C-alpha cells in the first residue's frame, strides 16, 4: 500500500491597509517572500486576499496595520475565518523609516513583524457592546461640540451687538439664553440691529436643536 503524505507549509501574511485598497504580502515558514498583491478594501477584496494567501499554504497568522481604522473590516474577516490576527504598529515597520514610503515594503514589514513576534498585540475590536457605546459617544460628542460652538457664536454677536441686546441677554445662563433667543421675533428697523437679531435667533434655534440631539443619545 502506498501512503501519500501531503505537507502544507505555514504561511504568515502581512497587510498594509488604506481606505480603498490593501496590499498583502505572504511569507513562508523561514521568512522567504512568496508574493505581494493588492486587493480592494471591500468584502469581496477581503475574501480574495485570504484566498490568495491560502494558495501558498495554510494561513496561520496575519499581521494587519490599522485594525482600528482602515484595517478593521479585514481584521474581522480574517478572524472570523479562524486565522490569528495581530496588530502591526507603524513603529514596527523599520524598513519604512530606512527606505521611505512603499506599500509593498510596508506589507512585507507587517508580515515580518508578525512572524518574528515583534507584533503581538490583539487587533482593536470593532464588535460588541464596547463598539456600540463608542459609535454612540462619537455622535454625542459631535452634538455637544456643535452646541457649544453655536452658543459661543451667539454670545459673541450679543457682546458686539446693539446695547439693548447686550443688556437683555448678557447675563443669561445657557438654557435661558437658548430658549429666549429661539423665541425672538425681530422687527425690521436699523439694518445691523435687525440682522443681528435674526442671526442670534437662528443660532438659538440651532443650539436648541443640538441640545435636543445631544440629550437623545443619553436616552
């Protein structure tokens, strides 16, 4: 009886990630470069990249740069496929500092960092409760920043505006200021005064909308 033994070599991949395309490199078990290839940064591209690596052998490890940003989708895809992923930091890519920017070189450097153990950090997760909280907090902080900017603009216009406007609103706290500005009914008259009242009314309404939006994120 003839017994056929099929050996599959362990492949280490490295990926330099970008917004539109990722560049991947494949290394054999002793660090020999097997190939470098570019793939679109799409779900189909992720599958093509992993299939390409798998054509060289059994993919055991992939070092991915930017698992918290451009590489997030790819990191999820590779992890779901059962392949270990490590985060490759830019500081690990020493060849980049010596030779300048090169996507293929960066991909090879990412693979070497993973294979050597220099890169061993877990990928930055973009799933589960923590990620859900993060994305909601991004929206909440944005609404809060917009509200603060709008109120500051309104106060600046009041400070440099007509005397009666300053006297009426200069000492208001934020909540009262926003409410009263939003309720203003400017009457046509002196051009600058009328324009200022229209402007602060619109800022008051915008700030009120931002406050409501910010509050919605806490409910």
